């Protein structure tokens, strides 16, 4: 048979096409980097008006869904919007307190940003709102520069500045399609970060539950516990009793939701219920006289402008810059992940970069209309989805509810006892510590577990930003390690087939006489070139010692099918490997180099040096070719 | 035929072995990470005394070569040793001046460290000595804290401290086998860094050539040129004339070496010749009276101890720490690369980690015996190799020559004119700017060229450490980009074969009806999981639009042969991809998952979810399996 018997030249042809032009290769790389989802695919071959309309719909999604909006959809959105509004009021007040800013700012933040998101956002289910982790992060960072008790106005100004910076970063990342940065926050990091944040926020709430007056500005577990211990004389039994009672109510509602998912609305309105009960109680009982602090003054009226509050004073700017950067990353990672996971439930797609632009715009506009950082919190979004929302319009409904509250009802909430807010926050946070997920990581991937725990422990015992950076650092280290130590394996023939597979995985595979087949499974370049050389030479050394039949290796086949690219250091390493092996009378044969690798090997004259006849399209061809030259007489 | 006709169950068996234990997998990973060269391979099954001897020889290489040492080898080493000593004297004095420390320290540095290297070093050809780039780097960093003109003793102490730190870092990296860190300095970075350093060092030497008295402590091109311009009144024609004359002599010798490589020794001894001529001339002509500065006092005697000079004062420690860290990295990268490239010429192997230990020990001992940073400089090593050295003993010979010089001849060199030193440094540096290599990079790999130029321009116009970090940062960014945007390609059948190859590379390949075959060529994990999902869904969308025969995709085959590992985010993404495709009535089939991936897929129950019958060993098997279920009646 021709195919089995023939030497190299009769085997299947390898493509030695001239390399693509630099510009072609480069623009293809650029496209893969920034437009992996190819957003303009639909635009091809359309007329200009159609294109313009499509572009408008692409950049401003409201033009996509509003024209098809109808009464039936509206009824769904109305119900969902009211439900999330009832959640937004207690959450807004609570998280604002967590950020050490006036409670009304939390309400403002659920008025303007949802409107902006409704116009630019691409997720149907996402409900806009403030989140606990970012609230605490902003507070912890800005407190390093300004004490909110001593200079509340300056502190608030810096919070707005941080919000503006966060929005700008989100916008820039979205416009330049740098969603790739958010890719480096892995699920494991987020799980650990959320868990750690939830833990320290819970501990912080003990201040409110116990009714303490003095506390610590630090967020780590040790500081918080020792602050409680130091101020244990201030613990008020009235406050503690009420707090625990509220907590039990809230946890029961959560428990009910878990048992009967259809009753999710009970858990959704419980916080509002707790706030109302708390207000009534505080008003009738004159709670303040019994040592139960209340929210205090809450002015009527919608958001005042806050452009003049933005403060870029050199003396303080480092704090809002840091807070803005980290919250932007965390908020994006959380918001996009949440939007995406609900979209998948309905088999729809979310454009991460478009989401970033929407988040950026809503925070920029928010920062000049007295709002602080908002994103798409999980709890609110889940409620929105479960309440049956159909489009972004539910955010508009929530926004209108919030406007009415601000215009008419706000002063009523001034009686809200702080202990009720603490109970609400604590209850929300308890749900974010995902023990089972951490355990699952432990069972399935130890390194992911370490990354997760680094975030958790770092956040809990050092600080939120250190924990986050520690975890991301570890994850990137692992990524670099993957690069620096790529897997390579020895292949052998699976009996009765033309397949060559890893001998470790398929122990039954049979070696080919005088030939060693190695599979390289990664780009070869500077960070792993040295390792590759050592590893390949080691494979050869091993084989020479271990072949039973006294066979000496005469050919090393490198299966490059898995090598997606190669750089100059990589090519130089191949040259070195070839040199080292040829001295030992071992010939190097390449199998199936991919497009990019082949281009580089041609440009650097490597192919010319080893000869085109030493490059094969498949391992089988290569082995036939080698066999032929090992004992040509057999085939002649 | 069974094979073609059969459904999934008759195809070749995929291995669904139970996952390896965590400890097994982990220790195998550890070994690959830290012991890729498997240094203890020879130890297996040997008796204890043999093992002990081998271990001693492994850790202290002198025990390996000294027992077999003989007179013939010694004659070669003697000649080579004398030759490099003649180079070490002028280089030692010159580079010490470059580091702003007394000239005699440069001589000391060629006495103790070579002895240590001879004992612990594993490269036969490496010649130990000081290098220009590290000398300048130390000077530039320590000058930020202490002015060498105002407080020379403190300055010198900090130089010793930096040397100690550098040695400790090298030792630790070696002991913990962290050579992996040095892997991140690519050839392109080193080329750019060396070129940039050479350029600024050349410019610095204009001070000596012009005989200027005032100059700038900064190293960047702009500062240096403007300093020359500002002090142009001080330019002395006598100095300039002599400097240019020396430079011409040195360059002619270099030119001669390039034309007739056998005459390398002429170029090797020319610096010594220039120094001697300079000394005689300065002595006879009373050069100082004519405005030509000389080295000045050079005491007789070998290295005094300098342990008490080591200074860890908090006020200054940041500078030696920085200098120590960066010089350690650069010195290691240079020394190991050079040792390795000469070893390859003789088909021998260098153990990078062992080299680090040797470098570390020689700098630690050096720092307490009045030496400053040494490594394996290229020029000296090349001379050593060309002079025919056979073992590490040539370093011992050089060391003895240096001792004799220090004991008897040192005062003679006090007449060396600074202009001669400047000419020597300048001439050495001109050879380090590799235009042709940069051009080659430009032609073959644009991104490598950018990495190289970042180092060059950064060093030349900002500072040495910034340039280095910029370049390494870019290289790591590219590495992360490789991870974040791995290549994937559509495969199709090459006619008349069972091969499936990239359609972009092999345009003649033919699509399989109703089936899309995708090859994924990289680990799937958090940094690229999002991209992978987008990319795969995009492939499917494209195919649905482009298949001419109205075929709709019913199967997506994912060839995982190139996926060397997967993390939890990656598995979750596979689950999402499957979900998204199943909704569109497209089935996902996996082909040839590798060992580590299969383990993860089993542990996370993914295999169970999609069913074992959806996993195949080869694309051909998978297609047969799919065909069968597409139209079973054809096969029944």
C-alpha cells in the first residue's frame, strides 16, 4: 500500500503557505482580544439606514425593547418593580449607614441610577441598587483620610468622588472593551471575597445589635471583636433583644423561601415589614429614651445636584482613587456575573462590555445627583427575576416608587431603629457565606480552594483590598505557572488503531521502536522555553534508560498540534533542542505545526534548517516516514 | 466494517479511570515545577555510599571534576586563566569607577568570588567578574540615598550591603529552585536591556573622555547630554585626544577579532595594553598637571574583611534592597544564559539552580571580603572559552594572578588615566548594542520587538530599573493575553484521510454534515472561560449562517486533546456552553480529554451529566458515533 509503505513525500501534504501579512495576523489577534463575541456580525451587507438603526439599538438597548413594549409586559414589570422597591428602601438606608453616609443618600441611589440603567443596560433581569461590600469598602478606604464623624461633609464629598471615579473606570473599560480585566476575577476569588466581606459586615452589625456607642473604624475580625469586648459595658439589653427578634423573623422568611421558592415574595418584603414595625414601635415607645438609636432626620425631596461636591483635592485624592478602582472592579465582576447567570437561565446573552458602559454611565450620573456607588446586587436581581420582571422597565417602576417615597414618605422612615437596619444587613450577609461552594471547591480543585480562602481570610483578617489582591495575585500566579510549566506527555500507539495517546492515561498503549513521540500542549515561549528544553531532554534520557529491547532512540517526534503559538525565545529553544539531540544521533521530526507556529518557523528559517521532509501532518505519517529511513530496504 | 459502522459503544475505549489521589497529582505537579531536569535521576537504586558521593558531587561540583584533573587540562586552564586575568585588571578598575567605588574594590572582586565559583559552579567556561550594567545600576540606586563624593565610606558600605542582599537572593532562589522567576526575563528583554544599558554607559564615559569635572548623577540620555552641554567649558583637548586614540586602538582590536577569530587574544589583552601605555605615559608626562585625572592611590595587599561594613540601617536600607534585588535578577539571567549558551556549544548541560547557588555563595562571601557584585560576564567568558579553558580551574588561575597583582603590582596601576578606563568601558559597551538582533526581532516577531524596545527606551530615557520592569511587565502581559485569549479553530476532514485539521491552515478540508468540530488549544480556566464561551457560541452562529447545503448543526465536537488542564470556572463554563447549545438542539460531544481534564470532569460529575457515550477517543470515532445517531436506519 502506498500510504503505509511510502516515505515522507507520499504522505499527506503539510501546508507550507507563506506567512500571513503582519497586518492581517495583527488585526485578527486584535479582533479576538477585544471582540470575541463579534458584536457587528449582523451588520454585514445591510444598507446604511438599517445599519444606523442597528447601531443605535446596539449602543442604546432601550431602542431595542421599547418599540415592542406592551401592556402585558408592563403588568409583569409593574409587579416586579414594586417588589424590588420595597426591598430597595430598607437596603438603601441600611447600606448607606454601612458606608457612614446619610440614610437619604441610599434612597437617592435607587432613584437616578436605575433610570440610566433602563436606557443603556442590556440585562432584562438586573435590578440596580447599592451593595454591602462596596459600601463597606468605600467607608473603610475613605476613613483612612477623613473621619466621617468629624467632617461629614468632606467625607460625603469624597464618597461622591469615589463614585465618579468608579463610574469613569467602568465606562473606559467598557468603551475600550477591556472586559478582559474583569476575567481575572475568578469565581473562586469572588466566592471567597463575598464570604469574607459578609463575615466582617455581620460582625460590624453587632455594634448596632448590641447598641454600642463606641466602635472601631477597622474592618478586620480581630479589631472588631476586641472593640466589642472593650466596649462590652455599653451593651443594651433592649437593643439586643429587639435585634435578635428581627433577625429571627428575617431568617425565618429566608428559610421559608428556601423551602417554598414560590413564597419568595414573603422574604422580599420582610425587610420592609421589619422597618415599618421598627418605625411604629420606635415612635410609640419613644425608643431613643430607652437607648435605641434611630436613623434621624430624613428630608423630603428628590436628589439635589452634587457636581460641586466632587473634590479632587490632592490631599485626599488617593483614597477615592483607590476606593473607586477596587469598587469598580468588584462591582463589575459581581454585576456582570449576576446578569450573565440569569441570562443563561433564559438562554439569552449578555454583552459584558455593554454592561460596563451602562454601569459606568449610571455611576457617573449618580455621582453628580447625590447617589453613591450602585451595581447589580444578587439579592435584588433574584427578587426581580422571581417576581416575573420581563424587561428593564421594572427598574423604572422601582425608580418611580422611590421618587414617590422621597417626595412624600421619607420623613416617616426617620424613626427606623438602627438595630432593625443591622438585623436586615446581617440577615442578608448570612446568605452570602457559601460554605457548600467552598467545600465543593475543596473536593474538586485544591488550588481554587486556596485562591478562595486567600480572599476570605485576607478580607476577614487584614482588609478587603488586601484580601482581594492576594487572591487575584495567587490566581495570576497559577496562570503564570500554567504557562511556565506546560504539560507535555509521551504518546504511544493504542493497539489496532492509528491513534497515539498519553501513556499515563492509556497504559495499554505500545511504544514505537527507536522512536519517541512527545506531545507539547501549550504555546512555547520565553517563560517556558527553558523548561521545555529540560523536559524534552529528560524524556529522551528516560527513554534511553527504560526501553527494554535495547532499542536506542533514533527519532524524536514532537507533536505540535497543541502548540498554538511560539515566540523568538521558543524558536531558539527548538534550535537548541535540535542541536542537543543531533549530537546524540537523534533526529527531530515535527508533527502538525499549527498556522501561527508554522509561520514563525518559516520566517526564522527553522523549517529550511531541518528540511521540509521532516515535517509531517500526522503522527502516523511521520512514523511511516521514519520507519522507511530506518530500514529502507524493507520497503524497496 | 465494524469500526466505521458501529455506534459509540464499539469505538475505541476512552479511559474513565478514577482520578489520581490529590497527593499523587500534587507531588507530580511540584516535581514538574521545581525539578524539571530531575537532578536525582542517577541516584535511583544505588547504595548509600554511592548516593552520598553522588550527592556531594551534585552539590559541590568541584568533587566531580577535580579527581579527574590532570596536567594536560591544567596547561589549558593556566593559559586561559592568565588571559582572563589580563582582562580582569582593567575591567575591574573601570567598572569600580563606574560604580563610584575605589578602584581596588574592582580588583578584590576578581580574587575571592572566582575561588568560590570554582568550588560550587557547574559551568566549565564561565569566567567570574564584575559587569558594567550592574555596576551602574548599583551606583544609580545607592546615589539616591547617599552622595559618594560626600560620604564615600557610607556609600561603600551600602554597596557591600547590596552585594550581600543580592547574594542572599540568588542563594534562596537556587535552594528553593525558583529559577522559574528568571524564566520571565526573555531574550528580548535582555537584548533591549543590555543595549539600553550599553548606550547610557557609553554616554557616561564621555565625562572621562572629555575630562569633565562636573557631571550628573542621573543615567538617562537627556540628563547626560544636557550635562555635557552645560559643562562644555570644561572639555580638555588633551584628554579628548588621548581618549579617542585609545578608543580607536581598542576598536581596531575588536575589528581584528571579528575578521580573524583566531586572533581573539589580541583583543583580549588590548585593554591591559592600553592601561599600561596609559600608566607609563601618565607617569612620564606628569599627566595630572595637564588636566588628565588618574586613578590615584591603590594600596598593596589582599582583600580586607568587610563584615563590619554591612549596614542594615533603616534609613538607607531601601536602596541596597532595591539594588540587590534587581542586580540579582539581571546577574542571574545574564550569568545563566551565558553559561548555558557556551555549554550548548559543547553539548553539555548547565543546572540553572546550581548556578544560582554558586552565584549566591560567591556574592555572600564577596560582600564580607570587600568585593562587590560579580556574575559571569559575556566578554570574559567568551575570552575564557576561546583561550581554551577546560575546567573551572581557569578561575582559580585568574584568582591567583589577581592575588599576586594585589600583593605586588597594585600601586603601579595608580597611574592609570581615567580616560583610558573610559575608553575601555566604551569600547566594551559598543559591542553590546545588537542592532542586528533587534532588526531580526522586528522581522520575525513584532511583539518581541516591542518588548525589546521597551527595555531599550525605558533604560535609555527613564532609568534602568523602570526599563527592565516595563519590558518584563509587557512580556507578562502578553503571556496573560495568551492565557486570556487562547487560540481555537474549526477543524475539517482532509480528503481521503481520517485527519481533521484547521480549515484556515488547510483550506481544502471538507466539513462534516450537521457537525461542527472545534479544537481548543489551551487550559480552560477563569481567565479565559468567558472568552471560550463567547468564541464557541460564535463559531456555532457562524456555521449556522454559512453552511451552504442548508444543513443545521446538530453536533458540536470539542476536541480537548490540546487542553492540558481545567479549573472550576472552566468546568462551570463547559456546563453553561452545554446548556446554551442544548436549548438550540445541538449536542455537545467531547473528544480525547486528557488525564487531568478527565479527572476534573469526573469529580465534578460533568461526564455523568453528558453521559459517557458522548466522550470519544478520536474525532473519527466521534463522527462515526454521531452519524449513527443522525441516521441509525442506514447502519441497521
